[in-house]
């Protein structure tokens, strides 16, 4: 029972996307709340919230992929 290296690489790539979403979502949300009087406030806010939810989802998915790679899938 060894580590599945292809799944581990896939999990680490997913962690990279997670980190990108985790750092960009707060920046976008900050920009949205800083410009509440502009006409693009609502679309930017919605995009930031979707990105924040995506970061949470990707975080759980990345951990699951890495755990499956190290310990094997449930049968």
C-alpha cells in the first residue's frame, strides 16, 4: 500500500488553485466593499462571494484527494 503519486500531484495542483482562490477572494471582496457607490458593486460582490465559496470547496476537495492518494480509496 504505497502512495499514488499521480493522485498526489493532482491534489497538490488542486491546493495551488485553492491558494489562488483563497488569496484573490478577499481582495475582490475588499474592492467591492470599498466601492459601494459604483455601478459594478453588486457584480463584483457576487463574483467575490462565488470565489470565496469556491475556495472553501476546493480546500475540502484538495484534502480529500491527498488523503485518498496517501491512504488509498475506501472500498
